[in-house]
C-alpha cells in the first residue's frame, strides 16, 4: 500500500473522445487524451484510489493511483568506448578552431 510521501504514478483522462478538438486526426479523435504523472503521494492510498500528488515542479495534481514505489529506470545506454576516445579530440579541435 503506497504511503504519504511515496513516489507514485497517477493517471487521468483530460479529454474524452467527444471533447477532442475538430482538427485532431481521425484516429487520434477516437481515443481520450490521457495524462500520466509521477509525483509525491500526499496521503496514504490503495492502487485505484483517486489521489493528489505533488510533482517535482511543485504542482499538485489529482488522478487515479496506478503504481507506487517507483524507481528511476532510465539510463543513457551502454558505455561506448569510441565516444569516450573522441570527446577529448573534439574538444581540442573546437579549441583550435576557436583560437584560429
């Protein structure tokens, strides 16, 4: 059960299909405009409850609690040795061009 202060993800429907703008492509107009936001849970809750979260930007947003206990799973990918070797060479070249 997610607790007050946990980092969680919420979901809400911003616009139903019939509320979408007329210029939206037809395939897009058939589905709702959805929002998924991560933030700090502002009260104890259960998955599926409507809750408020505070985002990293300080906004308070309401939505249905989807999951809690989130970890940061992004990365910049695997280490690429060639890029590591190129970086100092590129810096030297840029400095040379700047000094020319």
